[in-house]
C-alpha cells in the first residue's frame, strides 16, 4: 500500500477499528432534526469519534480547520427527498477540490438494483480512478434509498462485493441478519451504517455489537447518536463497543452512568 494511502487509513481507523460520525444528511434532507446547526451538534461529540463524514459546504462553514477530526468527504449527490428518485446521483466534487480540502477519504453512494445502478457504480469507479492517483481512500456507501426491504444478507453481500471489485478501499453498509455472510464475501473492510433512528438505545447497542463480533471494523452512526436525548452518553457507549470490545450490557451501563 502506498505511504499516503496507508497514512490516511491509519488516521481514520486507529488500531484497526473506527467510529465515524455522519453529518451529511442535509445534502438530500435539508436541515435534519438536531442537525440544523452541525457545528454546535458535533462539538461535544468530537472527543469520542474518529472521523466525520460530511459535505464540503458543512466542512467549510461549520468545522474548525485547526482542531478538526479526520474528514471523510461526501462527493456524490444531486437529489433530494422531494425529488423523483434518490438513486439518481452524480459526482459533486472534483479531485482538485478533494485535494484542496486535505480530506482523509471520500464517500460515494451506490444504488445497486435501482434504475441508476450503472450510473452510480461508474461514479464510484471514476472516483477510485481519480483518488488512487493521490493516495486518497474511497469509501463506497451501499445505499438503498426508500426500499428498506432490500436490507438482507444476500443483497448487501452483493453490494459490498461489487464495491470492492470496483476498487473501494472501505465499504459502509447496513447491519442485517446473518451479517457474517456479508463479511465473508467482501475482501475489504466493512463499516456498519446506522440507518433510521432506532426506538431504544439497547437496539442500537445490539446491532453494533453483533456487527463488530461478526467482522465489521467499525461504525458510521449519526441519527442514533445526535438525535438521542443524551448524545454524549450514546457516543461514549458506542465508542466502548467499537474500541474496547464492550458487551451490550456494559454499553447500557455506560449510557446510564452518563445520562444523569
């Protein structure tokens, strides 16, 4: 592995494990609840996360360039919640801009099985082609849009393997039953996405713990952290599962101890 690539990945994934926090939801949702002012939302959470996943607009306007965590830059988009199809994405950021912002990695969504499958896979391939020249890792995001029923092991394994075959260095995907089947078929590191906000903290701890036990290297959770009534307690508990191999029960205790 090239020195630059290895250096960037080591910052994003310290010790081989990672807790990324996405705050990129506004690129298609607008001012998401609890993320109306991203800079204020993330300030108390930064000590517990390894990297932020965001757009260039939020990066420039809301994140301190001096005290920043490593950045995974969202570089695909072009659709919204009120549009016809969230899968109809294009690349939104040039390689020159990526280099100018000095980010540690970029993230591209792929919508496999949608009408825009080929387009989004070619978006990923182009970004890999551009970024590999400069030692910048590309994270593929296996998005499924509004079609939540697609989140099964067979579908997600297909998505992750295709992303790996096209050259992504890391893939972000959803947890599912039989998650080990997704891991077994993917030759690159897998990060567990959060998806919609869960009803209880225990539900979040359970799927994160299961995903880590079955081979994921980390998590990329946003709404289940910063939309929680006690976001700092949530971040501390999740960090313990990821970096200290805490059990679900231990995570629940950490959450309870820090939400008083």
